[in-house]
C-alpha cells in the first residue's frame, strides 16, 4: 500500500482506508483540453459525473486551486485529487447469481456469462453486474464504479476481477495502466489465418458512427497479439493477448485485418457462409447471436501479498458447440476433397 509519505510516480493513485488520492502532471496530448475532459482520460475508473462533482466541490484541484470543470489545462499543470469515497446511491442491490472463481477481502474474481451488462447505463438501469455485486459484496458501494476496474462487453463471456477494497482498487488500476495485468481471450474469426501476428493500431471513436470504435490515426495506442489454436475450413480459432485495453479492442483489431469475429453484430457485417456450408453448420452460425469472444485467463499481482495469481475459465457451452460444428464441417470438407 502506498501512503502519503511514499514517493509518487507520475499519475499514481494513492489511498488510505478512508480517502481516494491521486496526483498527475498534464501530458502533452491533454494540453489545452478542458479540466473535466483531461481528468476523465487520466482517471477512467471514475465516472465523469463524479469527477465533475469533485472539481466543483474543490476535492480535485488544478495547480493547488479550485477551478471550474471547463477551465483549460496546459502541459505540466498539476492535477490533484483528495476525496472521500461516496456510496453509489443511485444503484440498487439485486439478487443476481454470480459464478465466483476466487474471492478474499480484497478481490472478487468472477466468470461473467454472455448477456450480462457490466455497468448500469442508458437502457440498462438494472440487472447488471454492478447490481449483483452490491448484493453479493455490499462494501463495493463506496468504491469508484463499485469496484469495476475493467469491463467485458455485454456479449463477451469470461473472467473478470473486481476490487473489494480501496487498496485493491488502486493496485489493480495501476497494474492495468502499467500493462502488467495479463489477459488472454479465445476467439473464432472469419477466414483462414496462416499464422499468428500482432496488430498495433490506434483505436478511437468511429468518425461517423459514435456508437462504434475504429482504427483511427487520432486514437489511443492499442496492441493485440494473436496466435492460432485451430484452423477450420473457412474459420480460425485464435488466442488473443492484450497489451492495452481499449473499448472493443479485439473486435476492432480483428475486423481491421479483415478477420472479424463470428457473430459480431457491430464489426462483422452480414453472416458469411463458406463454400460447401452444410445445413447443420448454417444453423449453428446463424444461431450464434453474439461475438465469439471469451476472456479465458487473467494474471495479476495480489494487492496485499504481492503474489502473482492466475485464473482460467473454461469455454462456455455455446462456444464449444460452435467449435464442434466447425470441426465437423472441416472434416466433411476433407472427405469430399479425397
């Protein structure tokens, strides 16, 4: 745990059991931005409305003085936060079953099913992972975003870690920012890949469709490594490892290299049926109504003990069913060729 007497690295968040503290120096890319916009980039673990509230209340200062959210920041300016945790009173606890992989007083590791929204938002006011967490671990109500430090898309399944203490929250956010937290995903993509590769392409908002992300020159750095697990007749099972954690990163990157994820409604386009598709495979592909993406493995440093921990979650039933159908089709194609 970092204390007030510890040396601060640039951008380090620091907590005591009853305070949230952070200190940043404005980098070049955020110079001449509004204060509220800059801090939302520097501290994405906090909601924009909460950050604005801290600015207005004087808990978040610019060069040691209270400012308005719209005030401009410049290169080298000092932004400091010193605030008390606040309960997320607008969110309600709900008895939603959780698949808990591991838990202690600092961490909660869960296997999220496809279809579960992580965070309440427009159109999903309840029935989310946050609502479930408030019921299962009520202490998270005093943490930023109820302990959520990273997200999985609604229709992505797999492993996630949630902070249960301020110590854990600070540690996990730092590990994500420093890219020391290991995350591996399983995916099925359209087309035959001949080998693994790295996609190093910045990701930002799509210039025309603001609900989508895209590879854009002005985007944030994003790196995805992928390697082959199994090749089929016209699809490939890959394993992806993230260096960064941008919104929709794997989905955007694989679509960018012209191998979108099977079932991806946003980035995959219309259903593509390979030559020689059987009726059985057509039904499976048409019926797979989510992106074929599963968070398989998570590795992190325990916030209290410093121990390196790794967890894995098995592929869900629908994913296994998809692989079985693709495998069977590939065998049938081989038989026809001979």
